[in-house]
């Protein structure tokens, strides 16, 4: 059965690859719309970048919506130091010509969930959770309509990448993350513990470059740019490809293993703000609210990604 999804995103080179993977897989995934949020860079750039990526995939018919331009409570924190000034530095891509939809992304999420059967739509979240939490707060009736939320965010053993304690997507809008993790919707989490195992080594970047289409070399240029930061930081032989873990999970869940556990979001402490307090060892009596992934078959992941990217223009 084709799975209906909304991609909520702050592109971001790794977001871009995640979107390309979904758009390359129409037999399994129907993308109802792409909703942009402020995160890696401000909203005017993330919505632009989302349209650029859809055009790169030959999908200028895709509906792209702009959502929240700042987190629910805190001021926006961005990550140009990782993604460059545009958020999509690396390849030279044309300015998008496809339109941005007039509707606010949060209204699109609410209206789409209301129009669909309960359990028909999965939310794939690749950035801060602001748009999703706003939809849940503005229209609590849509919460039970969501089939599942699959998100990239948080960390347990790897702890933080933007502060010593917190992963970027959760740190940017911890209040929104807290709303989502308390919502009761089934949640699958791709934390840094998983994404730091999906490394774009030189050989893997060359495999993208050799795909023989337009998208392959563009993806290689994106990962070349994006990985320099993490390679320096972690001393690894390739940068992590975080967000595509979300769309890969939809296509091949068996690539990932994890635990059904309780995950709470720290919203009060200045020191550990945005930390995902994941009860990996089940030492609390708090009820499980998420499937928190811990491992991935990285070779299987890259095989899938290459096979799908090769189908794009
Ligand atoms: C997450 O933060 C962003 O920089 C990436 O796009 C990814 O969604 C990783 O912490
Ligand atoms: Ca992202």
C-alpha cells in the first residue's frame, strides 16, 4: 500500500537528500505536501530550498508551504556554521520557479489530517517540531488522525551536537518537541545514535557522483560541503546523513533497530535544555511513548539510497 506522508523540513543538505529519497519512491510513498519550518536557516530560505529540491527531482508540481518562522517560545537558533549561508551550500542550483503555496503550512497540516481517514497520514519531521506542535495545539482533533510521526531528532549515547546535552532539532524548539512527545501519537525517533552511523565516506560520495544522472553529482556536492564540519568535529571518515534515515525507515524499516521506551524533553534547565531524556535502560516507571532507534545497517541504507536516487532526473 502507498503510504501518504507530509514532509516537514528545514533544508538543509541532509533534508534535501531525505526529500529526494521520498520523491524517488512513488510506489511506496505519496508525498501530500512539503511544509517548511525555520531551523537550519530562516524560513524564507528553507521554503526556497524545499522548492529547489522538488524541482531538482523533477517535481515542480509538488505543493510546498511555508510554516512557522520561529520556535513557539524561544528565539530562533540557526546552523549556518554547518549548512552554509543558504542552508543548501555546495552545488550551484537555479532559483526555483515553482510557486510557494499561499496557505500556511500549519493550516495545510490541519486541513489535510481532517480530510483524510484516521490513521492515513504519516508526518515525517526533519527539523524543529514547531509546525507539528502548533497544528496539535490549534486543532487537537487532528492528533488522533496521525498514523505515525517519524522524526530525526534527539540523542542518547551520543548526547548533544548543538550543546553538550542537546541535538539541534529538539534544542531549537524544545517546547514544541515536548508537545509532540506528550501527544500520544506513535513516534519513531532517529537520534544521533543512528545518524552518526550513516557516514558519507569518500567511496560513498563517489558512488553518488557516478550515478549517471543530474541528482547524483548534486547530492555528492551537497554532502561534500555538509560533511566537512562534522568530519573535523568528530574525526570521522565521513559526515553523517541524518534526515534521510527518516525516509529510509518508511521504505525499509528492517534497516533499523531500537527500543520502545519513554522519552521526555527537558524544557526547564538552562544547562540541558532540549535534551531527550530517553529511558533506554527502562529504569523509570514512565510509560513508553516512542520507538527510539539505536542501530542501522549502514551499507543497506546506502544501497537503498543509491538505487532510489538513480531513478531521479
Ligand atoms: C539535524 O539538524 C540539522 O542540522 C540537520 O538537518 C538534521 O535535521 C541534525 O542534528
Ligand atoms: Ca533537518
